[in-house]
């Protein structure tokens, strides 16, 4: 016989999981008739909180947590997608912003949420081990990790780096530049894929043509200006590890009197909204961040409800051709 879960009670009562949790625990503010009705339905369905279970079901909150360093800019799209998918599945979502892996772990172990989505470079191997032992349902967005209670839903940045190299090569470009991101999963993997492809083609990336943009527009702008001041041969094409870096690079090129794509092609990554309105419209690789958020929540709710074990889900990129790249003469 299938064990009745708090979600089953919420569905039968026509209320959220949070409302059921508060009604059964005597917490929260609600009409007494709502509390009584929820308790009656739970009794009728023979809902039995598992006080000794791995997820402390008596303490179900009806809430999932997103733990991260920042939700600025691009990551706001991710949060919106996850929030909407949580709502569809009867869960609330709380966002926890912290710069420390230690404090993140403390929040996770306090059991304030039924499960967690984590995008945080400060969460280290030592934290991963403790989290796995806690058996808290968790989905990572920035590393490939899978156990019984842990899944990863990551963008396939390695193949994206390779795809960027393939695309620029297909346009006839051979002297390529990379404006790399930060030393986090996506930045490392995009660089590795790009460099691996160039190495295989017999055109290894030269150190002078590797700039550190840190996924930041103004950092990329400054790096490109410094490169131009060195009077080295201009690259045929540039792959920027995200769109913001591409914008900074293009600004520096244009201020120096160069034209994009006539003098140099520029390819970004992410396909943020500004990319299609920028002049020139930015060719880029779409990272499907909305799909990543939706998939992460679906994966997490499956783990919470015991419908699946941890697994790895890869999100593939999509080439978006616009005006910032051209075929070599």
C-alpha cells in the first residue's frame, strides 16, 4: 500500500503543502475551520508523519530552498523559473544567499526546508560529504554529483566550449581568442571544451589570446583594452564565456576603431535578453536556464517524494546565429 504523503493530503484538501504542515503542527495563521478540515482529511486518509524517517516527515515544511551566492542579473531568470515550478507542485520556495559554504551547510542541516537546490562555488567537498550523510534531498546546479538523495542538473558547458570552437572554425577562423569566466564549474568546463577542440585541430590556444573576463562586462572590457595596447595581431574571432563578457569585449574593440564582425567575429554564451537588441546583435549559445530551473525543481520534488533516486541531467546548448559573427574572407 502506498504511503500517504503530505502532498496527498494537500491535494485532497485543496490547499498548499505549507498550509497542511502548519495545520498539523499548530503553527501559522489560518481560519480554524481550515485547520479542522485539514486535520480531518489527514485523519481520514490515515496520514502518519514518519517521526523517525530519513527526512523527518513530521517536520515537513512544504518549502524548498535555493542556496546561492547571488541572484543578480542572469540568475533572476533561474529563480523565477524555479519559483513558478515550485508553485505548480504545491511548494513554497525560499532563497538563501550566503557567501560561506559553512553557513550554507548549517542552514541545510537545520531542516528548515524539505529539499535544496544549490548553486554555490563555496560549497566544498567536505560539505558535500556531510550533506550526503544527512540524506537531505538535494539538486546541484554547478557540479556533477549523484547519490541516492542527490541529483545534478547542469548545463553541458564542456560541449558548449567545443561547440563554440567548431562554429568559429566552420566560419573559417583560425586565430581564436577566449575570454574565460570564473574558476567555477561553467567557467572551467567551457574553457576546457574550447581548448580541447582547438588542440585537436592543431591550433592550440595561445596564452596571449586567453583573457580573464570573470563573467563580467567591465572586467572583459579592461582585459580587451590591455590586449589591444600590446599591439599583437588581432584574433580572427573571439569566444566570450558569457554574453556580458562579449559586450565588454565589443565595446573595447569599437572604441579602438575596430568593427564587429568586419574585423573580428565575437560569439557569446547565455543568450540574455539584451543579446538580440545589442548592436551588432550578438551571436551566442543559449543555455536554457529556464529549463534548467524547471528540471531542477521537478528532480527535487521527485527526490523528496521518494519517486526517484539521484541522477545526472545535462542541459544542452543551442547556437543562436545573429550579426556579430561572419565568415572569413
